[in-house]
C-alpha cells in the first residue's frame, strides 16, 4: 500500500481499507494525491496500537534467548502466505 501510494501519479485518488493510522500517515505524506479512508468512521486498530518498541524489544530478546512463549500455530498454507506478507513488509523497510 505504501509503495502503491508513493508510485501513484500526482492527482491520483486512492481509497485504502486498513489501519486508520497508516492511512492518515499516507494522506499526510502525499499531499499531491487524494488518499482517503475506505471507512472513515472505523476505529483505530487496537491490536496494532499495542505494538510498541518496548514490547518489540522484549519479544526479540526472548527469541534471541531461545524462548518462544507466544506461539501461534496455523496450517502450512496459512503459514506460507503469512510469511510472504511479512517478507514483503520487511523488504519495504530496507
């Protein structure tokens, strides 16, 4: 979504249906494009807002120590596509 908005021509109108914080940042960072909330009345994602640097650091420390207390198990197809999505997100941050 970030790359799509970034690469869109000036004046493009884009409606995005995801976390309102991300849409708000895209709207603010790309004033030459019309970025809109797909649902402007939805609430911010509570779970996304709970991911902060202290919790991320704690999780990384736990993983580095070989501890994995919060394991989520899914079928192999779901795991494959989840990893694809994570790889794409991480690639964007490079």
